[in-house]
C-alpha cells in the first residue's frame, strides 16, 4: 500500500485529502501544517512515506524550502507539489518536486500523478 | 479594469490584497471541490445529486479562472509590462479549448477547431492563454442552449498595415445573438457611472488582449456572434 504524508496549512483540505485517499486505498502516514513540521515528521519517521503531497504558501516555512530540505536528505523522495500559486511551478520543480498540480484540482488528477510516481 | 492607482503605496496594498484574496479563494475552491468529490463517491448519491455536483464543480472552475486571471492581470500591472515570451498561437488555442471545456463537466460543449497550417507566433506568454481561455469560457457561458457549440479558426490578417493573427470564435448555435456579443464585450466595458459590466472573464480577456497590442471584438452578423481575438504578429516564418 502506497504511503502518503500530507502537508498543507488548511485543516479542511488536509482532512479531505486524507479521507479521499484512504477511500482510494492509500495509507496516510502523517499530516503536517507547515514546512518545518513536515521536515520534523519526515526526519522522525523511521519509514519514509512513498509520496509527500506538499502545499506552498504555509506559515513558518513554505513548501519550496521544505521540499529542498527533504530532497537534500533523500534525493529519491517523491514530492507532488500542489499550490494555488501557479507561477511557483518552476521553483518547485527546481527544489526537487516530482510533479506539480495547480489548485483547485480533482482528486482523480492527483491520484493519476501519485500512480505515476508510486513504487511498483 | 486596471489595478493601477495614483497613490503608489495604495497600489502596492491593492496588489497584496488581490494576491491574498485570490489565494484564499482558490484554497476555498479546493476544499469545496474535494468535498463535492467525496459526496459524489459516497454510496447513495443518485443521478440528480451527481448532476448538481457536476454543476457545482463547473462553477468552482469558472470562479477559479476569473480569480487566476485577476491575479495575473494585477501582477503584470505591478511589473509594469506585459510578458514578451513568444507563443505558438495554434498550440495555445488547443490548450485553451481543452482547459475551457474541462470547466463544464455539467454541460455538453462542442468546440471545433479548424486547424491552420500557418505558423502563427505571438508575444505574451501566459497572458495569451488567459485571453483565449477567458474568451472561450465566456462565450460558452453566454450560450444557454443544451449543447454549446463553437467553431474556432486562426488566420492572418493585415490591420492598418500591420500583420495580426486573429482567432475567430463563431457561435454555431446562433444562441448568442450578435447584439448580445457586442454589448457584452463592446460597448459596456467597465462603466464607473452605471456599473453595467458583466461577465468579468470576457472583460478581462478584452483588457489583456488590448494590453498585448491586440483587440477582442465582435463582428456584426445577421446570425450568431463571431468573436475575434486579435494578436499582433511576430513572425510568419
């Protein structure tokens, strides 16, 4: 079962992603509400998530900086960047994001990207 | 439709507000869209619920497009110049058709593109996409028939001695009378006295097209509306 860490500062969004992903058979292993918390949870977790869903505009630390740090720790980590800031796509990809999805998106679109980067 | 003001600090404040509002709305739209999907997926959702869900999704997508365009328009005002990145107009039209029709999961929409063999290159980067998408979405919204139907053609045209590329969007249903099309993007615009403007996406398409040195107009016909989006030509190679 593919494991997922969800990072977004909007509680409702995090809960909805979690519920839909669980319905679709994914294992949500953690949730974080800013970039720093995401790094902390990632570092503390003995089993790294297969995929991280990362928002950009968050308090304390943004998604681009968090992605840079996580990919620095683990260059093979798959990060799907989701943001309402479409102009940040290049920066996100340069930081190491595997995929980019502008908000709002259908969960089918997210899952298609997740399937693309999931381990076989 | 201009985000510039005479007071520089107010201008900057306004830019920040537009950015924050747009970002918030897109996040809110994400929440609503995901909630609708969750409701649709739950057992017991009947056909009527599904139809309403598709309609709600469409409205969310249209509002997203409006806010994204507003954000882009204000950003270009802030930078003080329009993007100059060259764009293959035929490819931009195809992408705009795909993005625009995706915004109507609740309706039957037919947009027929008459492929052009001419290589049409225009300047404007992301603005070209915004102009075309807003134009197509706006025309579909004006068409209230059961199946919105539009024909799209790209052609070269000399305007006042200068080469332009014109994207013609013809209402095939005659559901958007020529007069309505003209009134919507033509004479109404933003009138500070009467506040008669409507269809923000169409108005923004016109403003953006003009900022790129082109135009967004209607042709007078006896039947349905023919909308013309004009871009200044860069290269005919």
